[in-house]
């Protein structure tokens, strides 16, 4: 049985346990010893981060080969168009290659927590929200994709990773679950350590 921590990472928190610049890190929010993040989430992005004490579970979640779907709620400048959504669905040409086909749809503004500090809103400049589901993880991919189709990202919240979602988890809070893993010698390997745990 593996331990899995679901954390709603706040804005401007490093997705690691230490930082030599004195910025907030996972250590400010997670007290369970011996767990490490399964994947990353940018400093200026919010939402679901999964942490585990199991190497096999970490690999299952984070390995690009497994193509674990991740869903993001994205607030963008302007009112997103059907044409832009179609381009996101088909794949967008970025400097490091064309993105895989994605699921993209306009959504009503979700009932989410206030961000601190709030986004900079311009008078007479509308914003809109979309849900974007990816099966890959290029660097800052969501932001680059929406910018490429003419709708820069203002706020980015990861809502789902595979079968796990934020549900009603408040910003900065975490929830512990246990995941059953098949018995196998490979399941004894420790998780990849990126940054010191608590």
C-alpha cells in the first residue's frame, strides 16, 4: 500500500521541499515524512500536486510514457473562440515541436478560491475560462499553447491528474489517501528524490 498526498498548491509556491532563495516550498504545506512530488507544477501555477513515498506509483503518475491525462482550468485574456479551441484540440506548433491532440472546451468561471495576489484585470478587457486536458508535459506548455492561439494565460489551475482531482480541497490544504500496488520486486524501488523531504 502506497501513501499518496493530494495537495492544492497555492500560487507562488515552489514544487520542491527546499529553496535557496527563501521562497515558499512544499515543506510549508506538507508534513508527511518521506514523500516526494510525482511531477511538477510551476511556481506561478496553482492546483493539484501529488506526492508519494512509492517509486512505482511516482513513475506511474509522472512518466511521459504513461501519458497520464492532466486537466487544467485556464483563465485567459479575451473571450476564447471556437477556432482557438479547435487549434488547441488539434495540436499547436511550439518551438520544441507540435503538441499532442488535446481536449479543450470553454467553461463557465469555476468556483475557485481567490488568488493572492489577484490577477491584473484591465477595465473593458474581458476574460474567459477553458478546461484543457493534456497527455504530455512540455515546459510551461499550457501558457505557451494559449499564447500561440492568441489568448494569453492569466491564471492556471491544475484540477485533475489521472483519477485524482482537487474536488473541494481548499488552497494550501492536503488530503492523504492510500493506493494499492500489485506485489512486484519493481515496487520496492524508492521514489525519485528532487529536493530534500521533511
